[in-house]
């Protein structure tokens, strides 16, 4: 069996090895973002109905600005 035949059957992939660090960084950033207090607050407010938001004096289109304070996210 030649060297080419042996490597062709292996599960190693150069593209997967190259992409792995970028995927890890992306996963870490997603974890940080999903566990951010502001993101959780936005998710909670987004889950409310329009009537519930109105009772709180809020409009759906203003939620991001209200939660993030126009910080230029």
C-alpha cells in the first residue's frame, strides 16, 4: 500500500485543521454574547407581547436602544 493510499483513507483534513481555531474563537464569542446580562434582558423583553410592552411604556422597535443604551453595538 502506498503512502497516498494510506493518507487518502485517514480522517485528517487540512481544511478542518485550519478552520478549528476560528471555530473555537467563534464559539467562545457566542458563549460570551449569549451570557451577557444585556442580551438576556433583551431576550426577556422580546418574549413579551406588544400589550405587555405597552403596559411598561415600551415599543418593540425601541428595545435594543433601551437595553443597550445606544452604545453603538
